[in-house]
């Protein structure tokens, strides 16, 4: 079972991937794997932000 990471943890992982890709000294196959993982993390982070926005909006409308 995969552990659900916090937004901050996902952003840190994404930042690490970006840093590694920016170095440019990795094999193409590894770069493609990292890019794919980073793209998935970016989607996940966007989803987490959207969920937080919905929660805040709902909380504000309850007041």
C-alpha cells in the first residue's frame, strides 16, 4: 500500500527531481523516468491544492 505524502513532501520530491534533471549529466533513460515521476507529482500537487481550495471555500460558506 502506497503511503500518502503531504503536499510539502511531494513538493520537496518534485524539487529534487527538477534539480537532478537540471544537472543534465544523467542518462536519457533515467531522465525520462524522472520526468515521468515529476509529471505525476505535479498532477498530484495540483490535486492537493484544488482539494485545499475546495475545503477553504466550503468552510467560508459555512460561516
